[in-house]
C-alpha cells in the first residue's frame, strides 16, 4: 500500500520524476532548488529526498549521484500526481486517419500498431480480437468435508474445469445447494468474460465466500486463456533501442528475445483485456522480468457493445505518462468506432 505523503514531499517527488523523464540523468537537490525555484534550500530538499528514498519512492544509483524514481515512485506519480492528460491536435489527426481508413479489419489493426509506434517512438502492440462466445453451462460443488470443496465449471463447448479450494469457515450442505442455485440462475448461458467481470467487481445481490469466488475466477481465467484467439501484432521494436535504458547489449538481447515470443506478449495483453479499462504496468509490476525497465500502457477496443481485444505501447519507465495515456485511450476509442463501422452490420 502506498503511504500518504505530505505536500512538500509530493511536490519534490513530482518534479524529480518529471526532471528525470526529461533528462535521463539522476536528479540532485541542487538541480531542483536552482531549476524550479521552490523556495526551499538545497539542504531541505536533500533531506526530503532522503526521506523519499527511505520510504521507497526514490533510488540513489551511486553514492555521490542524485536520485531517480523507483517503481513505487513512478506508481505514486501516475496514480496521484499526474497533471491533466494532454491531447494534442496532431494526436487527434492521427486518430482520425484510422476512421477514414478503408482497409480490412486485420490491416486496420496492423496500421494501429504502426501508428502508435510512429507517434510515440515506443513499441506499438495489438492483441487480435477475442471473438469466441463461449458461455457457462453450469457450476457445481462437491463437498469434501474438512472445509474443502471441489468447484466444477462446465462450458457450452463441453469443456469441464475443476478446482479444489479450502474454506476458512465450514458450510453446511444446504448452503452449498443454495449457492449453486443462485450462481447458476445468475450466470447460466452468460459469456465467460461477462461472468469474470461481474464476479471480480462483486456486482452480486447474494454473498459468495471469498475462497469460492477466487476459485471460480481462477477457473474462468483458465478457460478464457484456453478459448482465446492467439495472435499479437508488434510494431517498431527497434525504436526502443534509442533510449539510454537499453544501451547494454546483453539487456537488449534478452529484451528482443522476449518480444519475439508471441505467446508471452499475447498472454500479457490478454490479462489487460480481462481488466477491461486503461491499464498501466510499471517495471516490476510486469510479470516478465526482462521487461522490468519498461512500462506498458494498454486499453481495450470494442465491436459495438462487446470488448474484443486490447492495444497499447511498451516503452521505458521514463515516459511522458500524461500524453501517452491520453493517446492510447484516444486510439482505443477510435479503433472501436471504426471496427463497428466495418463489422457492426
């Protein structure tokens, strides 16, 4: 959990992050005092930066150097300190070029990945549409006693998945039966994606024990991965090599090796697709160690009312988040509009 910071620490953290994004050089208290005319002495700023380092928001890469943001510092900056998202006329013009494109849907997705890369100088990524309509047939429970239960989920395509979970509190058989009836009444013949979203957001008018809910979500995620369409489009992979973070030849090699693994990137984007909205993963939050120097910004795109895929960018953690977030959101909305024009009928 991120600790609340006082106003002075917030200001110092914010301008430290912004200065590092601009310069790619560790930021010192003297630079902040001189460049930003904060009205505080370098000694005061240095003490605050030392506190921010101790609390995990800044890192001092060398003993005599200034400081740079940690993953935690970037996360606090993105969540609490960002200025208003920045949309430029030129960004809107790029988005409009999608609307007026006359190519087929697959060509359109490739164009979107290329436009994201060209505009941001990062890697543009697009997950192919997830067009399956797999629905739930039924959910069942087998009480194993000793506070354990088997959850069994059967889909409309005949796939059966099961998972054993342990309960923190025992449930009598009539409660299991009641829960089974309520879950099946609520979700029978519903798409797996919709069930996953509803359960994860707790939009229910009856109580589901957390262990059972988590078990069902795990099964649904497994099923959604099984049913998904493979395929991801990457554009502009070489562009990321211009950034100082990726000048080390060994680091570049491992990064490129990972980016060539389509299934790995596809799974990463599919997780974003499950989350539905705008998603930002920073450094260690990404499940792929080789991308620990990167940030990934993704959003979903839709066909009519149905979310069918995700798009985004992979770049260094040292990116201008305000504009990047606004641009990805804009492209997601515009792509959804164009796909609905092309395929909606």
